[in-house]
């Protein structure tokens, strides 16, 4: 192990703040008193110091609610995490998976700034689940719970063939054709 010692700060107080430390790096701290006679013997802290951010990553957002489902898209909405880690949430990543799969794919490359998002590019008749990841200046939090599964399909169904005969009161029969499956 390589030990490098350097003077980090000097103060006339009985406490000091060290700046310029690298997060995650282990530091051993030694303290010595100095007066007009010289520098006294160094005292070393009994434990090493590993600096970390005063903030944490945000908590998990709620499971998204899925609405306005079509064969190609759907609308998601969710609630922000209860804990922001001490730093405001800057946005969200949306992830999707096909139902039954453990593989999650990121839907958006740029952070979604709000608690709603339109997902495009769905494949018709495929069952999907979605989850949300909150982000702050420290990083990404844990993903929230997944949504209920949805199937990408138009709500009105596919078109097919059917015909009706409408009999109007004492008038000729009117035949109407339209498609609906």
C-alpha cells in the first residue's frame, strides 16, 4: 500500500474541513499541533476516512399507470419518489419489458422531465410491462415497481365484414355493410 502524506489545511481552530478529496478514496488523517518552537508529534485518527456525497440517489417512483393504449403506443403516468436523496429529481428513465421476461430495455435516451410519458414503437399484440427510474445529481435510484401488463392493440379492434338489414317502417329494406371484427 502506498501512503502519501501532504498538508491538507492549516487552522488556528480546533476543527478543520478538508476539501478537494475524491469520493470513494480512502484517506488516513493525521493531526499535529504547531507553535513557535515547531511541529509536535502527529496523532492519527483511529479510523480511515472515505468521503461520500452528502446526497443519495432518489427513491423509487410509484408503479406507472398505463392508459390510452393503441397498437403502437401508450401513455404512462406515475408519482414521484417520496425520497429525493436530498437533491431534487432531475428526470426519469422509462423501461419496458415483454411480460414474463426479466430483460428491461430503456425507452428514452434523454431524461423525461415530468411524471408522464408517451411510449411509442410498441409492437401490436405484444404484452408489455413498464417501470420508472428516478434520477438526481448523484445518479439513478432503484427502479419502481412494474406496471400491470398491457397488450398493444387498438381499443376498437380490427375491421372485418358484417352486414345488417334495416327495415324502416312501411318503407323498403335498407341494407348496410360495414367491417368490424
